[in-house]
C-alpha cells in the first residue's frame, strides 16, 4: 500500500470529501458516497469507488452531474464561478486564447448543442486541442440524447481520472 492510500484510509469523511469532492465538477456527493467503501486497497480502488457511485446513480443525478460542467470557451476568463480545475483545463487546450472567429464558432456550437441535448458539451479538454474539440462538437451533435449522455459521462470519467491522479500525487508528497 502506498503512502497516498494509507493517508486516504486514515482520512475522516470530511477530509475525504475535501480531497476527492472537487474531482467531479461541483458534485461532492460522489466522494461523500464513495467514502463508504473505505478502506481502499489501492489508488485504483478509490477511483473505482468514485466511478461506481456514478454508475449506480439514477439518470437524473447523472444528467445533473453533466449539467454542472461549464460550456467550453464560453466563460473562460470571464466567469468567476468557473472552478480552478476547469479554468486550467480549458487553458491547456487553448480555449482561453481564441480568435474572435473561433470564439463565435464555439458559441454557435455550444448553443446548438445545448438546444439539442439540454446540457453542456463535455469533453476531456486535457486530452484534446481546440480543433479536435470543435470537430467533436459537430460530430456528436448527430448522436441521440441517450448516446450523448453516455458519451458525456465517459468524458467525465477521463476528466476525473486525471484529477484523481493529481490528488494522489499531492498525497505522495512529504508532509
């Protein structure tokens, strides 16, 4: 067992939620529910517990989780409610440095997507660049609502995996 897992297993519920709650955008309820599965054998078990909470959640909760995500490129640098993680992730894909033409295209695609699916477009921006994101916004617009909810949740899994790895890196650092 790593130092990080030992530290996680020694956490109170409040400390666990403080550490892992931000992994899912404005949804600490996921970490709150996952804590019940402690103690954890390894980092993979923590990640699996978090994913399991979402998998077991009713569709309304899954949709609410997707709706907690910000629209891409719409609010970066403007919206003070954008989480630090989302702000940094959008910047990593260049979404905070768009030309006026790119900005207009993102806004049009965001509007069309939201009108069709009643949720924001979600993609793991740290594994993408702005051109790929734009092409995915166009391509995924042809999905059914059910397909798109599943796709968005898969992208949230990717985002959460990267954020979870960051939490474990911080926990491995000497106190």
